[in-house]
């Protein structure tokens, strides 16, 4: 177990589960991946519509029927990090919070659940492993 994996595990991030999920996703055919992606994006919209007042205010209180009707959330929406941006069903202690450096001149804070953070590191580990397998 690497230091990264141990560190994430000790902090309560489900790294092993994230690696398994990543492998499952990467093993999908192109057609299966497209279907998975379509399903996930609608699950995300529905979740936030049902659990987040800020997001409901963007949708006009009606759940969008077409993808083109899904409101675009822009960087400025996140720049004044506010508790209203976090869905009501989320336990705040289960979040990873971070911030961007603001290289564009507009930094912002963000939060994501521990599984999403573990997925990020699983993908990073996977990409570095792929580079080392190709002689980089």
C-alpha cells in the first residue's frame, strides 16, 4: 500500500472502492459507457434538484425534461462559497473541501463527498501507472 493510499484510508476516504468503480467504468464498451454517462448525468441533475435549494432556484422550480433545459452553473455561482450550495442531505463532516489557486484571477472554494475525492485520486494513480507502463 502506497503512502497515498494509506493516507486516504486513514482519513476515511474509500480509495479501494473508488479503484474498483474506476476499473468497472473503464471496462465498459463505448456504447455501455455512453449509456452509463447519460444515466449518471440525469441522476446528478435529479439529486440536486431534489436536495439543493440553490439548484432549484436555477431550474425555475421545474425539473428539466431535456438536457438543453438543464441550467448551466458557472464559476461565479461557486465563488461565494455558501452553505446553500451544499445539498441538504449531505453530512458536512463527510465532505472534502478545497479551493483553487485562482490562476484565472478568480479563485473559489469547493466541496465534494469522500467517494468523489477518492475517485479523483484513483484516476490520478491510474494515469501515472499508465505513463510508467509506457516508459515515461
